[in-house]
C-alpha cells in the first residue's frame, strides 16, 4: 500500500510541475549555428557569433529534417558535424530541449543580422 501512495504522490507532483511551467517554456524557439555533434538521439549546435552551444534531444523516428527552402527532405543521418542548421525546438517535457524540426542550411542561407 505504501508503494501506491508514493507513486500517487510522485505522479501528482509531476503533474503540478508540468502544468506550472512558464509560458516561455511551452512555446517553440529557434536556434541556429554549426552542428558540433550528431547521434541517433541528440544534436549539439554552436552559434558562431555568441559561442553558445545547445544540445537537443531527438525523438525516435524523427523525420522533420528539411532544406532551408523546404524543397528537399533529409534523413537525420544526412546531418554531419560542421553543417549549418536551424533548429526549431521546445521544452515541454520536464524542461528538456527537443527538436521539432531541423533545417539544413548552406553558408549562403545563413541570415545575417546587424547587432
């Protein structure tokens, strides 16, 4: 019986924590840069301007990899370290960043911004 109570308490705390996430953690964000590491369940991208590096979880059977113009689709294994990518991601599940869509870009596709 104690196991059932403990499990119920953990489930309740998890549900409250998930429901109380800030709105900013629930929306889709964008990060672009150079791929530093790719595996079956993870991609690490570094922004060359800010030198910020973020890691994103990849869900099984992820098939949302496109060319920047959207005309071509790729498999996840087509992404290699050193490529420019734009990652659309969210942090819905326990604050872990996971990729929703990845765009493979060329150097001429990079958006130049004045800062």
